[in-house]
C-alpha cells in the first residue's frame, strides 16, 4: 500500500518544523516536500462543495487521509490523466480511489482523484468524463 500524499506532506512538514524549532538548516529536513500546486486551469474542471458530495465520497476521502485500508486493490494506483481533463502534471502526480456506488456490481463510475497539492482532490461521477475539484470550505 502506498502512503497517501497528504500523509507524506504531513511527515515532511513535521520534519521541517522540528528542524526550525530545534535549530539547524532546512537541508536536514525531508527532501521530498511538495511544491505549491498549480492552479486548476483546465476548462473541464468545475468545483463541488465538500458538503455536496455523496456520503461515500466522504468515506473515501477519510480513508485516503487515514492511509487505508481501501476496499479495492486498484485504489491508490497512478491516474495518468490520459483524457487531459485535469491540469497537466508529471507521471505519478495523480492517484485514483473508488467511491463506492451502492448497488453497483462493480467498482462503478465514481472516483476521487488526488493530486500532490494540499487537499487537491477531484471528484468524478462519470468515470473521468468530467471532474469537479473539491472545495473544502463549503
């Protein structure tokens, strides 16, 4: 199982904070800190309030924050953005997770796609035909 980007960032921030509090140089901190996320520029990406997501999406986001366990073996795999609907990033930047669809005999069409930015999460209900960035403030 891979470590979700949010958890890796928390570890990097903790290391940097301890270096700054205890003295020393940032070079001693974790080298994999994440740069600021580029603003979403793709026209096909809208936004959705966290409160408007289905409860199963909340469950998936909570599992991502906790590092799993995830219900499907493909949860956490690299999302390659072949459709080009999300902002262009390097390979491995995005990962996908299943949002359970009640009554669906398969994984269904709903997913959360995470980027490496802080709470950079996208929701799709139609298997990548459209995306909405999750707005955590509403």
